[in-house]
């Protein structure tokens, strides 16, 4: 291992996002990212396995925060309220809307990155379902509640990065959860309607 | 184009799934799949772009069926009921549980195939949201309802292929929708609880 570089991980992530944004993901090399950050390729590969992973460096932290918040919600809370508490905790981590917008544009322009983003969300959903089972929730309720939480996270996030949007991510997630409740309960109960 | 081969597409799909199941996805070549189906590699590539796509040949049909059913549900139906009608239509297409089990095992064993499956579901969700917007549903309700529908589809399907499960896919999807309704409404309304 080489000498310690202060904030190397963060500097590399910022340099990568800037370059991907300016030149495109495919046109950028690891050497260029390291150069922009004032670091070596060797240092880059100590922190990230490849060009793609530098955009997903926060995924593990996000999942851990989400799962811990769900686990620490009082046992008397309904599963969806535990998930809502997790969403609040996660939302508080997203403070730089411009950064998130930039990252989303880079991802939207590349199929490989979109796949990686879908994997991140699927892994988040699986971890959430496990945390709910840890609270004694059975299946399929745990998985369905987790999927509902991820839907709220995803749609809330998409709304948050829309140009000119001024509400906070927490506000938009709360609203999205209310909208989801309204949407799934608006219909007739199964078996009572002609449709299903 | 060569001469017409009766049911070539289906024969190739069946041969591929059998071989992936017996030898593993990575250990199987297109030449072997074509050989097992009694066809040439040339014929294979007229039907499928690569080794992966042969497992996803039904995705477009599935999406089209789902979207059409949603669009054709009477305009007075709530969005979630239109989605439920779509789920009924789609469920009726899954008649061979053993085939679905085999396919799922192959996919579960390979990260690349899991990614492709996630993309299929994301594309299904996007098409569903568009069909709901076509019914005059605004955002974020359209996207949230679509995500809820895909969650029910995914979890219902996972339950359907569990060993010894005897209920139909339609029954399990209906149950999953009821469970989802219960799960998201069980909590306190946002703003009224200490949790959120």
C-alpha cells in the first residue's frame, strides 16, 4: 500500500463524476480520473474496482443506514412506519441536489450504469425485507413492504432532482408514500369488483 | 434467409433452457443449443441476438399483453384495478410451472441473467406507468401504481414457483395485492405518528 492520501476516495468520486459529466462515461479513462484528482491509477484501484464502481461508492453506506433505521424503530411500529423511518434517515443523507442531478444524467445516458443502478435498488429491497423479517414480519408482507419502500424511495428521488423542484427529499418521499397509500387503496377490494 | 423451420423459435428456447439447466448457462454454447434443437447456428441468430436473449423471448409479448389489458379496462376503474386486470391477463399466460421453476433456477445462478431480469421488470414498470398516464392518471400516481403492480407481479411469481405450492399464479397475485394494501395502510398516516 502506498502512502495515505487524504480524502482520496471522495476526491476520486468527484473527479470521476465531473469527467463523466463533461466528456461522457465511455470517453473517460481511469488514468484521467486519477490525474484530475491529483492521484495515481494505483490509488484509484485501491478504492474502486473499476470505472463503474466509483459512481456507486455510497451504496453500502446507504443500505446500512436504511437497515439500521428500520431495525431501531420501536417494535410497536407498523412495518410500513419502520420503512418510513428508514426513508427519513436515508433522505437526510442527500444534501447536494446538484451532485445527484449530475450523477443521474450520467447514469441515464449509459445502459451498463442503469443496470448497476437497478441492482443497487434490488439489493436495497432485499436488505430491507430481511430487516423486516428481523422484526418478526412474515412473508410475503416483508418483501411487499420492502418493495413499496423502494418504490417510494425511487419515485421520491426522481421527483427531487427535477429542475426547479424545491421541496426536500424527505418531503417528497413522505408525499410519495401518501400517494402510494391512496393509489393502492383507491380500487375495489379484490373479489368485490368486476375487474379482478 | 434460409428455409422456414416450423416452431424454430420455441424449439430453440426449449433446447436452451434444457441445456442451461443440465450444464449451466456459462458452459453451454449456441452451437450446442442449435444442435439440440436440430437447427443451425444461423437459424439461432435469426431468432435471438445472443445466448442471453433466448431466456427473455417472451418479454415483449408479456409487456404488450399487460399494457393492452390496462388500456382496455373501463375508464371508470381505479388505476390499481386496471393494473389488477393486467395482472390477471398476464397470470393466465403462465401455465407451465415446471418451466418457470427451471428458468428461475438458471437465472438465479448467474449475475448477468439477474441483471437482464431486473431490466425486464423495470421496462415493464415503465410501460405500465405510460399506460396509466394514457388513462389520464397524473404523476407520481401513475409511476407509484405501476411500481406497486410490478411488486405484486414479482412477489406473486416468486411464491408461485416455490416447491409444493399449488395455488395458481392469479390467486397468488390477488393475495399479494391484498397483502400490499394491508401493509401500506397498516401504518399511521404521515404526520400523525412519531415515527415519520
